[in-house]
């Protein structure tokens, strides 16, 4: 129904103007929303209404979930919201007789899997002579399948780490005659 007045809505009751069909994935609060208003102040009760106010609730929850694990895929975010949502049965004069999950932020945040750090494959010490070069590949694994980057810390002059962008990098060192000695470098793989 496009022309309806549903100002007697209650928590977890589907409003008359809500889209309703089996393809509806989730519900979010979208009625009687008290919010800030343009130019300062806030919209008083009964508040504002509609999808424009439900969408920020869902997006806000998605952002909170990504703070816990920035590698979550859009499908994972949707699945968590659906599986942790509170089932709401659509009744009333405009009811469809269907049940939809209403987002539950606390429940969703409690099941977001933590992001795992990428693990560098083992490396062995190596020797390079002055005015020669040393180069080797660095590999790491990331169970989150997240876009990770690799960098080097404490690199001596003439050394570099090139991130190849596919869970690997290349370390290169071309010492000159003034760089004799032992070096300990730190390779860091980060996925956020």
C-alpha cells in the first residue's frame, strides 16, 4: 500500500508502508526515528519515517562489523545480519504472513569472526658478499583471504621489499663495501 498512515507502530511491528515480499532480506528500524535535523536540533517524536531511516541502521551495523573484521565480504555481512536477526512475523491489515529477520546489532557483533593475522612462511639466514646481491621471495598465508600487504622494517641501505600483491613479496639487498656486518630485518604482513 502506498497511501497509508501507520502512526501507531510499535517495536518489531512491520509498518504498513514497508516493502514486503519473499525477497526481502532484513528489516531495520524505520519508523518514529528521532534524529538530528538540518540546521541543528532534532526531529521530535513521532519522528521521521521510511527506508531512508532504516538504511542507516543497517549500514551502521555493517560498519561496526567491519571494524571487528575488515575482511568480511558483503555476503558474510548479510548472512550474519540475517542469522542473528530477531524473527518478525508480518501481521496486521497490510501483513504478508511472512517472517523477516530484524537486525540485532549486539547479537551480530558477538558472532563476527575476528580477523586473523597473516603468517609469514619460515625464512632461513643467508649471506651476501659486498658488491653482490641477495634476493629471495617472501610468502605468507592469510586464512581471511584478505588483501594483505608486505613491508620491511629495519632495512639497511640498498635493501628493499617489493610487495607483489599476491600474498608474496621480494626482498633484495645490494650492499656496498661499507656495509659489512650482520643484519636483522623485520618483514611485516598486514591485512588491516
